[in-house]
């Protein structure tokens, strides 16, 4: 019986469904939604409204469908260029303005879409309850923002707050109306006129910023403690650091060259000072390395893999004909001058020809590039087994192989992030973490000698984050430095590149764009065959030739048959 889909695969499927819904409802064809991040025409589209960030661990599929419905209405009914022009720079004011604009477009759901309306109402109710359960509404700041959110939702979307919420917000609602009642009362009347609505929303947002500033000014504790309190107070409203400051304008799209397109994209690196390439065995104690090798051998013995059969099929697949001397005494071919005298002695003699002999030869180098990011920990034992068996079969087939890995030097940027902050956090710094490339087996080392090193793959606590594009360039360079008639690069990964510090500090998703740029470059050059094995996920958005592996089942001969079909171009 097949295992249930893993959480990562389910999450990808949910987000793919969200993107499909967005395209269908908004009419915008170039939409991508991944990791809670929306891209339109390959450009980042900020999503700041608090209820549009479901928790993958807790929220069900209906929450994601509601988010897709809401974002589709935003794309359809909101002019983002106007939003960019008037968007406040102060964080609280920006949060309030974005929330009001999002609720405005949600209020415009058509009567012919009752299901969409129901989804939106249920999602906001769900988020409201999560906020209350978190205890964030117990503080003055959290209560003020929560009250404003509830007031706006009830006014614009005809929402119905529960009895607990009504009692909680009754007093602060009266106070807030005393500060901006006139502007607030005008919101629903002008919800079909974005410019007029924005004017009233800006007044409300500015007043909310002023009221919270007064609350903070009355706090007698240290500034750092006040900042921490303020962040906790609206943590469920919005993580203000996650989206950056970048917004979408329409000018680039109108010119046909949107900012963020990987065609005009230039990859930047903040610093290479801490990048390193290490022998993987040097990162593991010798005693532990022996234990890991025994563990891998035990797993291999229990799989029932037919390595001689795999090696034979690889030999047939990878081998190319090569001259190997002459075959004499043939009945056709080129005349062999040394045998012409035999015609005089025996005129009926016909074996006076020769032809060149060709034999298959595996002049091939295969590089396995394995993602060593933290999300691969759940799969790494099966991946290590696959790499070990595949490398051994390649050697039996007469081909050379190397096994490489890639991750980062730290979680969340480490020293480079601290240096960037010390420089005043300049915009768009580029890659903001150190590379850590690992060599588990190089092309010159036999499988038998590399056996202990390969087992270092099982030391998964060394896995951090993943920067795929530069790893591909590194593996490509290693392949080109070695003589081989055929060069093959196989990437084994479970998803897209991700480094938290880089993602948060740059306006564009530069790691994603760079990976696409690099894969296209390698495929166009043509001197290296590029394939990808997705561990539970589809990697076709990045690689032209890819295969999704289900490693939740046993790693049997059928898995290798699928890989061989991919390499043979028949998959």
C-alpha cells in the first residue's frame, strides 16, 4: 500500500492549486505562488494582509483556497501602481493600509460566486480565532490592531464577529471611532473607487501609527524591550520582515521587460570570504564514519538490488563505440595486402579482407550533486543508498563517477548577515550566506576507496540551507576540468533553493531566478547532460529533464529502471 503524501509534497500541491485558482479568477496568466510568496509576471508581489498567511502545520486546504480567492480579487480589482505610490513607509501604517485595501477587494466578490464569499468569511474568522487563542490581543497594541481589523472586516465584508470578539472590542472600537470615525464611515461608500478609498485609508493608517507610537512612548522600559513587545503584539498580524520593501509597479510589465525576469537578471554575491569546499569525511569523526558505513551496508543488504544487472544496463546505455584494432580474415571489408598471395595458391580463398574492430567503451563521467539542505534530512538515508549503489554500478560498467553535496555555512546568514547589518543593511545585497560544498567521492577515487566517505551523507545534522544555482556551476566546472567523451550531471533535490537571510534581504527571489538561469545555460551549452531527480517533488519548473522519485517506498530495482529511462530519453 502506498504511503500518504509527505507534508512537503502536499504543500507544493496546495500552492500549485492556489496558482491555478489565481490564474482562473484573475485572468492573469503569469502567476506563481510558492512558499507563501506571490509572483506576477515573474516579479514579486507583496502579500502583507495578515489573514493571507496560513500556517502549513495547522491550516487545512480550505484556508489555502480562500487565500487564492482573496489574492485573485486583489489582482483583479486593485491597481498596484497606485498602492505603491501612496503606501506608507512606517510599518504600522503600512500594515493597516494593506489590510484595508485587501478587505476592500474582498468586499467586491461577485454575487455569482457565493462559494468564494463563503471561503473569504471563513478564512478571516479562522484567523481571528487563532489571534485570540495566541493571547496577542491581551496587550494594548495587539488589542488596538485586532479591533481595527475586526471593525474593517465587519464594515466592508459584512462579517459577523463572535460573542467573545464583540465583548472584547466594544470599548476600543468606541475609542477608535472617536479618532477617525468620519474617514472610517466613508470606506464602504467608496470601495469601488480605489483612489478615493485610499485617501480615507491613509488617514486611518496614520492615526493608528500615531496611537501606537503614544502607547510605546508611555512605556518606561528599555527601547529593545519595547521593540520586542511591539513585535510580539502584532506577530500574528504580520511578520514585517518577511516581505521586504519591494513592491510591484506596472511600468516594467508594460515595456515587456518586467523587473525580476530571469532574462535580464544579474546574480549578486555579498561576499565570498567564507565559502568553502571540504572533503565530507573531514567533517565526521572516524568512529562515527565507520558506524554510518555499517548502517548503510545493512540497509543495502536488505534492499535486494541487482547491481550486476544495473551495471550491464548502464554499460549498454552509456557506452559508445571505439576503435580497437583490426579484424583479419574477413569475407568483406578492406583488402588485406598481406593475404593476396593466398589467391595464387588457393583461388577460391575469399577471406582476404579486414575491417576495423569497434568495441563499446564507457568513456563517461557522471556527477551526482545532492542537496544537503535541512529539508533533505527525512530522505537522506534513501538518497545515500541510491548514490552509493549507483556509483558502484557505474564503476562496474566502466564509467567514472563523483558524488558531491551542497549546503550553506550557517543557518540564517551567520557572519555575513551580521556584517551586512553592520554596514547599515544596504538594499539588495545578493547572496547573504556562505557556501559549503562537500566532496563525498571524486572522479579519480574508486568506489571501494570512497566507501567510508560516501557514508558521511548520513551525518544529516550538517545539513543547513540550499543555494542550488552556484552548486550547479561548481559541479559543472568540475566536470569540464576532466576528460570524458560524455559528461552527465544528475541533481538530487527535494525542492527549490532557499536561504532565509538572502530571501528576506533581497527584493527579488534571486536564488530561484539564478537556478533557472544556470540550468538554461547548461542545457543550451550542450556539453553536459543535465538531469534532476526530485525527491517527492516535481522539479520540472527548473529542469527540462526531470523525474519525481517516491522514496517513501523501498529503493528497489524499479526505481533504478525509472532513472535509466530518464537517462535514455524515453521517460
